[in-house]
């Protein structure tokens, strides 16, 4: 008997868009339009959240908030978050189609899970509108989960709320949280899984947590790769991950 009945996968950085670059690019450009230049690290901290929540979180970061006050003469509020989000959505929609390639090990991993009779669910920080670009493109390129749910299906309560996981379980007819594995590449993914009470894992290679492209990671010396992988693993463990895998192939070996 396998350890789980279903694996619930995240999208950008976990199954598609190696390194999770589409949202990062859009967030950087949006803040730049308002005269505040965030660092890549600041952009990546809230990764995996519903995108409007991501912007709200960034606006509360001390350095960004101070830069905003210096420039605009007032604290950033909800109106500013909504204005930034409107531009973000527009920017992301224009580039999203370029960031839909499944990560190298994804099609084979999913194929193995299916052969074992394990259901494949999915949650995301993207909206339904964004997923209307991502899901069909990924399917054409060899990856499609059985079901997916965005925060649009849970009254905009995205990660770290557990509700998208519960929607997956409902759609897949699953009754036991202990037999569900949630895997993602951000701290938000780990929190989502822990809040749902499911087995929760982080994936390291190609993750937003590591934030490197396939080329960048491949060209690193072995020692540096090892250091960055250990760093990402420690970060997932601190967030409460039950397991940490280098790749999705490792995850399937574990499930088997």
C-alpha cells in the first residue's frame, strides 16, 4: 500500500516555470512604476500567496514602507495595494504565456504517480484568469493534474489558508488528510499544507525558495549547489515541512 492517496502540487516553481520567474518579474516592474525598487529577496518572501495578499505583505515590509513614505508622503494603504495589483495583473497576463514549461522531471513523475493509482491535485497563488493561460499551455506541453483550484474557488482565501486543499480533497473524493501529500516550493505552500493537516513537503531544485533559473543552477560548482540546497531545505524545515525533496522524482520514490 502506498503512503498516500493523492499528491497536491503547486504550479510556478514546483511543476512549471523553473525558479518561479513570471510573478517575480511582474512584481518588480509594478513597484518600480511607483518609484520603489524591491530586492529579489523581498519579492520572493511572500511567494505562493494570493497575488493581492503578496502585494499587501510587501507594502508592510519595513524598508519598502519607509521608501514609500519618503517618496509619496504617506503610509501605503489598501487603495495603493489595489492600484498596484491592477497593474500587476495586466503585466503578468502579458508575460505569463512565456513561463508555462513543465520542469524537466514533472511529466515522468506524474506518469509514475498515475500508474500507482494516485490522484493528482493542485493549488496555486494564481487566479482563475491566470490559470486560463497556464493550465492549457502546460497540458499541451505534457502536464495536467486531475483537478486544480485557485483562491477564486475559496472566496479569495488563498495560502496560508487550507481551503484550496480541502476543495481538492472534496473533488477527488478523499476523506483522510493523513493520506494526502501537499508539495510546493515556497514557505506559503508549507503553511497551507500544515494548516490543512496533510503531509507537507518542500521541493528544492527549481524552487522559488532558491530562485535560480535552470541555467544558473546547472552552471554552479557542486559545493555551491549543495550549500544552496541545504539552505532551502532548512528554510522549509523551519516552516514545518514533514519532508524535503530535491526533485519530484525523489517525491515519487518516497510515495512508492
